[in-house]
C-alpha cells in the first residue's frame, strides 16, 4: 500500500490522481475536512468520474506531529510520498515551520524505518539549493548550501527536513529527494502558491520584477517522482526545473494565455526594498501578518538559474515546455471563471 502525505495540496492531489490510474492501493493523510474538496476539484479537471476516484482513496485524518495517528496511517505501508509541508517566509512562523517541516519529516522518516517501508520520496524545493556568486552560473545538486547565508526560514526548515531524510538513509532507509522549482498547475487559484499568480494576473497585476528562477509543470514533478520510486535510484536528490525564466517573462506569457494585460511597471529593487521595510514596520506596530518579507523580496529580485541535467540523464526524461503548461493551466482557470466567480 502507498501512503501520500499532503494529499490535499497541488502536488499531492495530482499525485493521487496519477496513482489511481495505476490501480494502486492508496492511503492519504489530510488535516482539514474542507481541503478534501480541493482534491475533488483537481480530479474533476481530468475525469468526469472524480467522485468514484476520490472514494477509492483511504483517507486518514492525521497530523505530522501526532505520532499515534501516524502509526495508524502507516499500517501495511510499503511506499511513502511525503508531500506535506508548511510554506511561509514569515520570520514569526519559524517555530511552526520547524515543527511541521523538520519534526514532522523526522516522524515520517522514523515510521518509515520502524514500518520497514521499502522506499520514501520526499518533495523538497530548490530553496534548499546553494547559490553562486556568479548569477549566470547554473546551480546543480552539487552546489553547496551555505548555512551562513541570509537564508529564508522556509529554506532553512526544508533543508533541515532533507537532513532528516539523509539521516534515515544512514539508518537503512531507501529514499529519494526531488527539488522542484516553482510548480505550475491548476486548482488552487486563491492559495499563496504559484496557482494564485494566474488569479492575480487575470485581475490585473501591476508590477513585475526581472528576477529569474526555475519553473516546472506539476505533471512533470509527478511523473519524475513515480519513475524514481519505481526505478533503481536511491539516496539521491534531483533538481526538477523545466525552464529558467524571469518573472517578467512568466507573467507576460500567463497574461497572453489569459487574454489580459501583462504587468507594465517594473518593481525596481529600491522600491521592493522600501516596501518590505514598510511592511515590516506595519507588522511590528499593528501585529498583522507580513505580505512581503525581506526574503520574499530577495527571491523575486535574485537571478538564480538551475541545471536539471542530472534527472534528464538518470531517467531519460524530457520536460514539458512551460508555454504548454501555461496554456493548459490558463484554459482551466478560464473554465473555472466561467463556471463560478472566484
């Protein structure tokens, strides 16, 4: 039996759909009853029989830090896809990020060991990759992480989670880690993730930056994970990036696919740096959640280019062009707009 954590998220829901196509026996962990409708929504994009598919999953309500609940979920499990994580760049969320991302992953690893799970796949992020002083030099799996850098709380805790997985491999667990770039996929238009960019651009996003990062189709992430889990690769990590694009270019392509106007104004570094400082002050005085942190500002201004040649050579994989992804996701977004008001 296969266990999927984070089954109600973008990656998890698409992974569940693909696993169901192979008639696998699946158990999935969820935390909030309301999020189960998100899974049905994703399934409905790809099948009219989405209710039947959804009901073929054994759902278990569990928290990553509730070990007794997790022990129940791990009964008769042979393979684990650990997709669950907390995503936040808010410094105040550091303790919670550690609790979910590091301690939660440690619990998953420990139960994989005690339950004699055959293989674990952990979904990490390119946020844990090292950086080069030369922005034109490609970042790969060998680029060294520097703990002394001004890393975001999210990156720190995802890196800490990876260390828990590597610790598990030292204790006899077979595992792989995937490090995807910004994952582009449908169904979570009002989230804080990449899908929300389609909603923001459609409704008129005024600014862009010239920062560069890696992007990838959600289905490419899923298909790579499945190939790696069914293949011979163990105890390795793989960068998953289809294309390195500037945010300006990505926004322009999305706007074109949505038949709307792209952002026209460049958010200059001085403006971004002023805004995150004002946002910090507002949060300090009023106690409100941050909308733009120092590290978020840094990430949207940075030029970081990634090399995904390792995964291409390991499983002979070709990524979906991001233009094709944008078009397919935009079509689903417009379909949702037509059917209901977001």
